């Protein structure tokens, strides 16, 4: 049985552990928000670059190569952001789980898992559950990874679109240019017909 002073100490420690758990849980969520914000900002910037490549007043030479380079760099940056964020979430969750274990022990010391009489029944004041050993943080990591994959996929599709647009533009230019030796080329290069000095 705890005396009043010991109970007060354990109570204060339990409150401190609860606040620490909440802080680290909030930190996990903040990392997810920051990562998604960074990834969406990256997507916006890449969209602007693709728009400049696709819709210029004059066609950009080697637009397809440039688009694929942009897609590669974007995918690399997205992978770095996702990897760093998920590693930090993993580290924070380990600390959160450790605080959870200590919190459960403090509740046990305070006798909060013992049964008390409530009417004609006996029920525990607090249910004994493990804190920080679930899979919620894995879902958070999966969300960040999914956003990163989606952005990489979109940039690859953008590069494919630029490549196809460049190929189509080249084909159109080739189709309108007269073949060497054709009647169209002869007419285009022949000198004007002499009028003998008379206007017709």
C-alpha cells in the first residue's frame, strides 16, 4: 500500500509519461504532415517545369530528354523525403512505445488495474492494454510512402507525355516538308517564269 507521498510521486510520474506519449504521437503526425506538404510543393514545382516544356512559344530542343531528367530527379527527391520521414516516425514511435510501457507500470503501481465494487459488480478502474505496440504508425508510414509513389508516377507520366508530344511534332514537321526531288520541291526552288518584260 502506498503512502500519500509515494502515491503523489507516482501520480505525477504517470502524468508526465502521458504528456510525453502525447507529444511523441503528435510528433509522428507532424512528420507526416510536413512530408506530404513537401511532396505536394515538389509536385507543384515540377508541374510548372513540365508546363514550360510542353507549352512554350518556341519548342525546346531535346524536350523529351529534359523531361526524363526532371522525372528522375523528382523521383529521387521524393524517395529521400519519404525515407527520412519514415525513419523519423519509426524512431519517435519507439520512444512512444517505451513511454507507454512505463505508463502501464505506473498504473499498476497505483493499483488502477485492480477491481473495485460498482453496484453489485466488480470492475477494474482501468483496463490493462499495451500502449504503443499497435500498427497505427505503420499506416502513417504507408500514407507517406503512397504519396511519394504517386508523385513519382505522375512525373514519369508527364515525361512520357512530353516525349510523345515531341515525337508527334517531329512527325508533323517531316510530313509538311517536301521530299527531295518531288514536284513540290521543284516548284518551290524553280526560278519565276519569265514574262518577257510584260505584265500579265
